[in-house]
């Protein structure tokens, strides 16, 4: 009986077939593992536009966050961005705060991104803001842009808002600003953080629990435009404003304004009232929660825009004029102040 001899080519082919079979089997196993891994996450679909600027988008965005937080109390959650085209700056702050909250809380499961669902353009935005790294619990590597800054009102966190000042200072120098202009922009950032300390968390402030008074800030310069927004998870302007002595003094002079505020029960109207100019009983001229430096920057800039979202109120100011003040059916459970300013006026071009 003759024994069939196999050539080297036969052996190589047999090894190749065996390798393919093993790889195919391993691939099926890996797919099953991934499917099992995905099955333990409840998927929440992000809307087409994650933004707060318009009433309809505001409602959809708030519904999205309410669902995220509700489900994360019971099970692991992943966000599907396959239908999402845009994440606006204020919503990036909201998302950052929610993910951070679930990671730090024992009452919530962490939230992750379904990475296969994200378009490349959105991936870039998530990475530059630090959201991508936060969802993976990774440290943010240095980039050309400034990731979202997360801090609190303790003295130990003072270097956090100085990062924003340094970033603006570098952009200011690149845009040829004078030292006076640089100081004005720096003062606006400092004022924004001070507003959180003074107005957002009155109960925590009384207890001197400054480390629990959290805030988040995003800052970016695009095509000569400065976009800056700061957010807190405090009680909101509509609840803070009536307790302020300067506001009570101002309302004594104009009781009809206070009467309208109470009758309308509108968060947007309370935001509007917080920005009014007036004199206190001590004759000291003051402005409300917007702050004089921020308002001056917006009013003196031809394309300056100020957005304030507080609880269910939506307020927009273009230059020195009120563009809109309206209420949504949903609350963001906090306050976001955003201003967009053209860094170089036409006369400097």
C-alpha cells in the first residue's frame, strides 16, 4: 500500500485553511461577545440637534437628558449619535456635567457613547471638548483647543478658571489686542465665575461648602469669534433673584414690575429682570446677574450675542437689544450663560 506524500505546498495550504477556520471561529466568538456586551447597555438615541436655542429643540434636548438620568439610575446606558448632526456649546456643558455626575454618584451607572454610531466630524467635536475622553474615563491630552473646564468654587480650583484666562490671553495676543482689551476679557471670565459663587448655590454658600459648588466652562475661538459659556447646577436665577437685596430695593421703586413678574410666573421674565439697570437704596449703581463687564462686552460689540438659560427660561440679547425672552416646558435644572463676541471689530480689520 503506497503512502501519499504531501508536498510543502499542500502543507502550507492546509495550515492556511486551518488558520482561516480558527479565525472565523474566533471572529464569531468576538461578535457574540460584542453583542452580549452591547446588550447590557440600554441605548438612548440623541436627537438630530442637541441645542437649547429654539423652543422645540430645547424640549427635545431636555427630554433626552431626563431619559438619560432616569435610565442611568437603573441600568447601564449608551448614547447613539447616529441621527445627531450637531451639539451646541451649552449642551456640551450639560452632557459633560451629566456624565461626570453619573461617574461620581453611587446612585447612577456610568454613561458611555456607542462609538460606531458617531460621524467623524462629531468625533472631532467630542474629542476637542473632552467629552470623548470623559466617557472613557481617560485623561485629556493637550490639544490646540481648550477642553471643557470642570471645577468648583473652592480656593484649590482657582487655577482652573485661570486656564481659561490663559487661553483667551493667547488668542488675544494673536489677534493683536491691547493690554486693556485683554484685561476686559479676563475680567469677564472672572466675573462669570464670581456669579456662580454669589448666586448659584445660596444654601451651600451659607454652609461654606465651596467644594460642592460646581461649575463648567467651555471656551473656543473660531474665525475671530470668541464663544464662551459657563454652567452651574444651582437653583436658577428665578429662585435666586427675589432674595437679592439690590433687586428688592429696585422693586420698591417700581412695584408694577414686580407685580408683573409674580403674575406671569415666567422664568424668562425673571432672567430679563436680573439684567435691568437700576439704583439700590444706597444709591450705588448696580446690575444684575449678568454682570457689568459681560453686558458691556456684548453691548459694545456689533455682533455680540448673549444667551442665558435658567431653569425653563430662554433669553437672548443681540448687542444692546433684547432679541427674545421665552419659556420652555422643560427645565435644564441650573443656569447657563453664553456670550459670543467678535474679537476684532471692523475698524481694526
